[in-house]
């Protein structure tokens, strides 16, 4: 997609649409159009274009782990050394308890979010990972921010306009 086409999709109306869809992905095109000032067909077409261009990746249900019998959420940080990456990534992908896994920089090679039934279940998950490296685990007691909406304000950083003296 050209930058100008992307900018057109991400104009003020496009961002309003994205915010509404993040709040409720099941909103009808008619209601979405009403909220952002577009006709139903225009709203549907813009959403389809955003999907085609990869701006909208998916629509998902937000399941409460506690309500489905997974009362423990934890983050497992993992540091690896050597040639274990392919085997470890295969192991991680096979473990349904791992709901997110991010590879990053710094002391931790991976940060994983897990949902489990019990402390014993968490211990089993950790034991499945330790052959590949060192783990450090933190239990989640509560969440201050579970999910913020992405919007145009995320693109504004006051420090970006400062010049070095």
C-alpha cells in the first residue's frame, strides 16, 4: 500500500472507525457508519480495505480466564543461550497454556503470559520450559491496564519534536 493510500485510510474518520471497532468488533456497519458519519456501504468498504491492507488483523472474543476455570495468570520470563531457539519455539507453540509470547532484547529472551488451573499446573509449565533455559515467574495479582485502545494519540510523542542542543 502506498503511504498516501494508508494516510487516506487512517484519516480522522478511519481512526474513529478503528476506535469504535476496538470497543465493539460486533458493531454493525450501519451503526459504525452512523457513529463516524458515513453511509453503511461506505463504512463497510472502508473496513474491508483496512482488512485487506492489514490494518485490521482479526476480530476476537475477549474471554475472562477466571470465568472458564483458569484462575492463575503469570508472566514467565526466559533467558536462553545456545542453539535451542528452534526447539524452544516449537515447544512454546505446542503449549496451550501460553496465551502470549514475545521475543525481545535485554536479559530476557522471551516474555510469556500463561493462564493455568493451579500452582501445580504452573509448575508443570515451568518444568516444560527449563530444559531450554532459565526462567523467572511473576504471578499476576491484578491488572491496572488490561488493554488500551490504539488511536491517533499513540502517534504523538512530545519528545519527537525536541532538537538536540
